[in-house]
């Protein structure tokens, strides 16, 4: 018998109560939120429960939502896969802008190591307990996190381009 989303939701709510919420199916993937302080125990449960068996962490990534409330400006998104039942889930943990910090899941999934480092490198999200949290793609000397939506998309001072060649014109009427 295939693992149904209703079973996953019921088991998680039964085990963690209000630490899991906002269950919705997006693009055939069950998506839900987890309180940041519970991510390690929730993922351990998802991995070790005899029914759920989410034994593979597919992806860890960050998102910056500058338009959201300051308590929810950053998110860490996890994608997990149960190979035996061919079921995927997406977990979101929202973090405050003044302290984007969450527990590392490298103790459960070694593959999270570089994914967490990349998320730190580009978004400045700190993974507590990570074995070697340092930049992975950018220079160590960088003081900014380039994927944060804090910077303009284009350099307004550029003089080496003409907007007409990019399909943009200024209306001087």
C-alpha cells in the first residue's frame, strides 16, 4: 500500500503537534512548515519511523523574503524522498531576519554538509552544529551574502549598455 499524504500529516501532527503546520500539496509534493527549533527531531522521525521511511535528503536551500514580516524573512527548505514508496516531501522553516539560525542536519544526512555550506555562503543562514560551516563557493573575505534580495538587480550607474538593445526604452513624452 502506498504512503498517503494524509498518513504523513497525521503521524507528524500526532508526534509534534503545533511544531508542524501549514500542510498543503504543491505540484504533487506535500509541503509543510516546521518550527526551526524542531527541525532535527522532525527529520529524525521522518527518517527512522517504520511507516514514513524518508531515507534520502534530496536538497537543502535558502530563500530570502524581504517583503515578509521580520520574523519570517528567511527560509530553509528541505526536500526529502522515501525511495521505497516513491514519495517526496518539502519542509520549510522560517527564520528571523536578525538571527537566521537553525540546527544542522548533517548528523542525520551527511549529504547536507555542502548544501548547508552553500546556503550559508549565499544567504548567511547559520547551521548550528555544522562540522565545518564556512564559505564553499565565494571568497572567505566576502562580508556580504550575494543571494539576499538586498541589492538592486542592475547597477544604475552603468554606461556600457544602451537600454534600447535590451527591449527597454525610456518614454520622454
